[in-house]
C-alpha cells in the first residue's frame, strides 16, 4: 500500500493538504471523493520526493561525486555479502549516510525496492548519479545471483577510474598554477608598473632604447585594449563550448585533440584504457557482447573514438568477431587487436581486455611524468624570458641616465 499526497477543497473557502494510503492512485481518488473532497492535485509520495530531489540537485548544481558512489557501492556489497537483504542493507546505508543528497537517493531507492521494483529499476530514477554502466552491471548481478560480487567489482572500477582522473589533475596542477601566477605577474607589471616608470622617463625627455620603446608600446596596448582581449577570450571560450554542443563541430574538435603531439597520445591512451577496462568488466559479469559494447560507447568521452566503438557494435551485429572489427579501425593500435585475438582464441577475452587496460594505464602514468617534467622547465624558461625582458627594458634607461650624468 502506497502513500499519496494531495491538495483538495473541503469547501469553497477551505483548502486542505494531506496524505492518504491506498493501493493505487485511482483508489486514493475514490476515497477522497467519498469523503466529500474536491481534488486540486494528487501525487504518489515517492514520485513527489523524486521530483523535489531532482529540482534540488538542479538548483544546487551539484552531483554526488564518484568517490561517494564508490563508497556507497562497496559498503552495500559488504552488507549484502554478510547476509542482509537488499532492503535491510539500504536501511543501514540510509542511517549511516552523512551527505543529505545521497541519503535522499538511498531512501527513495529503498522505497522503490519495497514496492517490488528490482534494484536496477530503482537506480534508473537517478541517471545523473548512477550511469548506464552501473545499472546494467547491477542488472547482470541480479540475474546471475551474484549482486554482492558485482557491486564490489563496480566499486573497484569507480575507484580506479577516479584514481586515474586524480593523477592527471594532480600532475597538471603545478604547471597550471605556475602559468596562472606567471601570466598574472607579467600582466600586472605591464599594465600598472611599466606605465609609471615610462612616464618618468618620457618626462625627462630622453631618447629611450628600443627594448624600452617596445615594452612601453605593449604596455599602452594592454592598458587601452585589455577589455577587448578579455572579450576575445570570453568569446573564444563561448564559441568553443557552443561548438561542443554541435555533434559535427565536437567531432572535429575531438579529432584535432587526438592529433596534438604528446597530449593527443595521452588522451587516446586514457580513452583506450577506459574502453578496455569497461568492456572487460562487463564481459566478466556476464553482460552480452553487443550490449557491453553499447554501454562502453557511452563511457567514452572523445566523440571521435566513440564513433569507432559504435562501428565495432555495428560490425559485431553483422556477425564479425571483435578482433576483425578492431583491425578494420585504424584508431585502434595493433597491440589492441593482437591481444584481443589472443583473448578470443583462448576464451578469456575479459582477461585480455583487462591486461590491455592495465598496459594503457601504465602508459598514461609514464606520459604524465614526461609531460610534467617537460612543462615545468618550459614555463620557467618562458616566464624568465618575459620577466627578464621587462627588467632589462626598464633598467637600460637608468644605465643611460647614469652614463649621461658621468
């Protein structure tokens, strides 16, 4: 029996709100009409909470992060593995949850399970929290009777994916900070400090050296047209984001990203690692190949690579083996096709794909170290040259003044 929230007129002047328990909405409406109420609206309590929760997430512009989902998944797996029913395990998780958003999600999932829905069906109410990959893996665990094992695999996968993203972000944090601080320093010097010194030299009526004249010209340009530069940068960012919403433009941008030296290889290897790990986990947990490829294509971020995975799906649908389908796509290295062939021939395709993913994760770590070790001296050199030029351009007139006085 479900609970329904309602708003109704008890009389022409009196409006009331309340709740009523009934087996269905039509039964609830009949109960209220027999009581002499004129309904304004009626909603099932769960649906109402889902709507409020959805609006709340949109208003706060905040998703439950991957780490929280991984922790929830791992703890739920342990509770189910210890012998608790899914409903009781969710009740424990609800009481233990510290984050208010995930607490509401767990509460509504628990209510759906209580009404007879499967866990995977309940998860579909939150596509922004639980991905299609997550839902399909849970469904495979429900069908095979190994939900606890599948949940622990999902948690490991989410932690691994988060670790890779964190490594990339951490590796780029220091060079990015150096670039921001360096450019900010140069901007302040050129826009505010240089003009004051330049005015002093000009008032003295002396002939300025070429480097000083160049610097003063750059400073005057920044001082007069800095807002145009700001508009240009904002416009470029806006056009870039707008272009990404257009499938054709996004595909061209993503294709270009893959062609950038070093960075393109880093992006490609990280996507291949994600492709291999995801497909491996899906096959390991009993998801059919075609369905697994379809889910994997949704995990790929780069649209150019995503198209290639969709083409793999189309080829396999026509009866082609995964190895032959991969060999037809130039974007997949020979290493991938060879390892896939070994996996298909041995009957351990999921293990072969896991090894491919692990290999590319190692390659991503290696590339990140190379990029960071390269970026740091490059930024230092660029900033050193820029600041050095400013200092020399300002000191030269001082030297000339000293020589003139002597």
